[in-house]
C-alpha cells in the first residue's frame, strides 16, 4: 500500500496499479460486510423454515451481485415472496 498524490488533495492509495480514494475503501468494506451478512441471514432463515434449498439460497443470492446490485436485491425480494411462511 503506497500513498499516492491526489489532484483534489484527497488521500489516495495504490493497490496493484490501481489508485483508490480512502472513502472507496470504506464503501467496499461496507459492501463486503453487507454481502456476507445477507447470505448468512438468508441461509439461516431458509434453514429455520425447513427449506431443502437453504444452502442454495444462502450461497447463490450473494453471488448474483456479479450481475449487479439491483439483480441481487431482486433475488432477495423473490426469496421473500416464495419462502415458506410457517
């Protein structure tokens, strides 16, 4: 991690040839925590409701982030609509 000069005077860092601002690192860390928490919550919820597909929901839903944040949120809404409401 190397401190790189910034035109705007913001603290920036260089990782593997990519320059990022400190705020972007905080945002990335927050999204990673949200991503992991979401998968864990969906898995736990599906497991307590007796779903045979609990691990697929818990593992697959966060993976849809690759397609975009809006797709992941759509899958969460779909899960909430199709889950067992015991």
